C-alpha cells in the first residue's frame, strides 16, 4: 500500500504546482459562451459506478431549465439486484419533490423542498448526482469540477472538446474516499481510487461524457448522456410530480432548520487560531482572536448560497459592528476584480478579505461554503454554522447575542 500512497502524494505535489494550460482555459471560456445560449436541455443518461460497496448502474432521463428547474427520472440497480429502485426528482424552480419508488413504480416515500430551501435541493442534488448540471449561473457549470480536477490537455471534437487530466489528490472528497479505500489495502486503492479523468463536452457546452479511471486505468465512474436536445419545446407541467394521497411527504425545509444549521466541528469550544489574510488591495493583515467577539465567515462568489447568506450577514454587520463585534469575511479566490464586482452586485458593506494561500481556510478546516465561526470575547469558538437553510440568520443572531451577555 505504501507505494500507492507515495504515488498519490507525489502526484498531488506536482499537480498543485502546475497552472492550468492556456489551451484548457481558452476551451472553458468558449464553453462558457456557448452555455449562455442554452435555455434548456434534455437527455437520456447512464451511470456506471464501481464502488467499494459494489457495482451500481443508473439509467433514465434528465431535463433541466436553469436556474433551478429540472427533472430526473432514474432507475438504479445495485447490490446484484437487491437494491433496485426508481427515483423521481423534480423542481419547478420554487418548490421541489423527490420520490423513491419500487421497481414497479409504486411510491414508497417522498420529500418536499419549499421555496426557502430550494437552493438546498439544487446544490445537494448537484453534489451527489453524477450528471453535470447547469448551475444558477450557467458559466459556473464547470467551476467545481475544475477545482477538484487538473485538466492537462484538450482536443477539439465535433464542435466541442475532449479534456483529459488527473484528479486532485488533495481535494477533500479524494482524501475522504482514500481513508475508506486504504482499509482494503493495495487492492482498495488501485481498484477504487480515481486517478485519470476524461470529460467530453458537446457543441452546445453540455457534458456528454464524464469518466474517472482508477490506477489500473479501468473506469471507476462512467457517465454518458445520449439523445441530447437543446432548447427544445418543453411539455406543460414537465417539472411537476404528485405523490399518491396516502404517502406522507416529509418537509425538508423544517428538517434542515432543525438539524443542519449548527454543525459539529473540531474547533468548537476551543481557542480559535489567528488569521493571516490580505486586503483586496494586497496588504497583509493578521487578526488575533481573544480581544472581542468575532463572526468569521468563509464564502465563494460563485456560490448561490454564499450570495444570499452574505446578504444576511451584512445586515447583522450593520447592527452588531457598532456593539463591538468584529466581522471577518474570507474567500480563497484571487481575482480581485471579480470579488469587487460581487461586492458591488450584492451591495455588501462588511469587510472582505482573501486567503490566497488557503492557510486560514486550512487552519479552520473549511471544505464547504458558506460557513461561519462565531467566537466569544476570549476567542473561543462557540458556534459553527453552515449553509443557508431556513432559520440560519436567526441562529447566527441568537449566538451573537449570547456572546454579548
């Protein structure tokens, strides 16, 4: 197993040191321009996964109309047929519903997302689904993919592009999977850890094929879209689904409010580390903890959740900054013009800084944004809040009030 670990560490060091090739950047810029004209798309899909838990095959149809309207009707075969299910996920842009069905189509259970938790459905689905969807800002469709993958080569094909490269061996998802695969020794790492990747983008900018290969050059994940239709007529009520009357539908918005606002974190009830960051103008700044209450928020300008969340944090800044609470807001993005445009678009007034070497982000163990750490006057982390579920603003406000007592 050691030889594989050495390979992984060496690969990650080399890849992180490399800049994205100019031709790759140019290709993604061209794709972004193409995507601006995509009003909707539909396709048939297949997904084959060779996972530690066994082989999984998914197939079905997918339709999307950005920003949040989509429908996936999927059949899944897993564990040799033991876990065969049909799943229907729909969103009309304001409300969403997910139904799990038996292979014969009978609905077993269903969950509903209300308008307040709509983004939760979209981004939860986006992170778990293997189909590369169009995001709320279509030009950001491939952003997260580029952050976790080092694309090294691109070849034009049929008006689109074929990208090849390697998985970022230091990304949080990779490291989490590595821990599991390593328990199976050499076989686990060589069979289940993704290494090389291939992405095929069609002439419209839609990802028609996405393959991750293991160290033995065998597919670990293989996604294929066929019969892709762009900007075609959509049937009336295509983004709606009504579960049977005898099925109790769980309200996800309420569940998120109860369970997913305050999260567990290694820094809870501990002294928070100092922050070494930079002003947008480039000047370095060190923020020490333990001098006054602090609300530290990490965000990304491309994240729809971050945009709404920071608007709420900005309201709290206007109120509590005058009462001695320091607000520190950080991104690891380095394009200061893009950040300034984001600040102007959202009309933000709170201080925003950058963490170009990601040291502060690393020290605070941040893998998901938006995320806020709230510290008392002694520098102790008293709460960690993640996401933008209903009730988040109220939760931050209540914790701030506690630090001022």
